[in-house]
C-alpha cells in the first residue's frame, strides 16, 4: 500500500506542478488585460494551492471513522453545504457572474459552494449507506431517503444554475448507491425521474440548448459554444505531436475563451503537444488505479465507499473536462482537477486526495479500534 500511496502522491504533485506551469502561460494575456499583471492568476492560485495542501494534510490525518462515530459531523456538513448553496442567492453575499449565482464573495476572493457539495455527497452518502447495512435493499432506507438528500442539493444547484455540478453530484451519488447494494429497479426509476426533471430545465435554458446544438452541429450552429470548441481543436492542431513550445500559444491571445479555466487542457496540447495530452490522460488513469486499489483494500465498508467515491469524483470530472475540450461531449463548465484555475475546486480535489491517503494508511490495521491511534501516532511523529 505504501507504493500505491507514493504513486498517488507523485502523480498529484506532478499534475499540480504542470497545472501551475500551464496557468502561467494560459492566463498571462487575460491577466495583463484585466489587471495589468500577467502573473495575477498564478499568484492567486499559488495561495489557493498552499491552502489546499494544508487541507490535504489535515484530511490525511483526520480519522475517517469519525464521520461514522460522530453523526453530528456528517449531518453538520450536509446542513452547512445546503446553507451555503442558499446564501448564493442572498444579495450582498452571493455573487452573480454571467447570469449564474454560484459564488460567495469574501473580499477579493470568491468561494463556490457547489464544489463542496461534491465532496459532501461522497461523505454523507458513504456514511448513510454504511450505517443502514443490509437495509440498503429496502425501498425507503436504501433509495428514498438518499435520493431525497441528493434531490435537495441537486435542486439548489439547478436553480443557480450549475448543471455541471448537478451532473457530478447525481452521478457520484448514484454510483455510491449502486455499489452499496441499492436495488437496480429503484435506481433506474429515480434516475429516469431525475433525468426528466433536469432535462426539462435544460430545454428551458437557452444557453444550455445552444451548447448542445453546437456539439451536434458544430460551426453550422453559429453559436459562441461552437466557436469555443473550434478554437480548442485548433489549439490541438497547432500543437501537433511535440507542441509549439512553452509560452508560444496563439490561442491564449483571446481566441480561446476560458483558456485558463475549463479549457486549459487545450493550451497544454498546443504548447506541449500530443505527448502532453497523453501524459495527462495516463496520470488520471493512475489516479483511478490507485484509488480503486485503496478502495479494494480498505479495512471496512465505510473506507471502501469513501475511497470509491473520492476516486470517481476526481476521475469523472477529469474525463468529462477532457471530453468537452476535445469535442467528444457537449460544452459544460467543469474544471480539470489540479490544473484549471480556481481555488474551491483545487481545495475539494485535494480534500479527496487527502481522504484517499487517510484510508490507505489504515489498510494494514486489522483492529478498527486502533485506527484512530494510528492517526494520532503519525501526527505526533510529525
């Protein structure tokens, strides 16, 4: 297990390092134009990264069994996220950007509660499924109650609107219910109902429908989303196998919108070429392998579910982001974990990594009562 944890740590640190390098080049033009400082976004991201590393360290030392042994923790986390998602609509507290209420303002910094909703979904769903045990096959405990919990979060996310976060929360929550043992018929029924409800909101949202048409019809749609995708593909074409070189990107000169956030992968493909793109894909494959291995060897059901959920949370977002940037999926605002600009996303990603490390450190402890002592001993040594 030590090898697995070391591999996971090295992969994540590599992605963080490449992310800073990419951000330095991808954001320089926009930062200079908006703030007169080409390093504005990089400097802010470094601050967030320092905080995220501290959070990951704390998560790796926080005994995950406390989520189960102290129900007030998971309940409090759920209520905290619900409150934060509601506060985004409060004038003076919530910040509206491009027609969406997704952020809370704290001076010069903004926090996106939907990112914490993703982490919370994994924790609360895992704790609930572990606590009900064999009752997971029952309709009320195994299906209705967890779906209602997810439904509240999904409803608040749709109202923002943030369909990307809604999709992540529902997919991760649904998969956790599936691996826990919820009956397939219940999952299919509630899943169909959820898709129908969210689909109705998507059909009523002109911006989302424009993105879908852009994906289906390409340049013929004449939309901004089609233009964005075209510019991303041009970036990959410019890069070829070896790339145009560091800081030599053409697309970052305001040709490719969101070059430093959702579409940073395209700038990496342009400057460092096809080999970089394959390298990032392989890095997330390694994250998947390490996460599944930790989940398989976790000492208890809660650990297995938490590790599985955190792994899916990271890899699903990465896969969807790469699919969007390469034109395989409709344009959707999901960041590339560890690499895209954004503090809240980075913190929640590192929370997931810290939780995986925490569980991995308990693999060789056979007595559950000794788990907390393992964490305390490690903390004392440090």
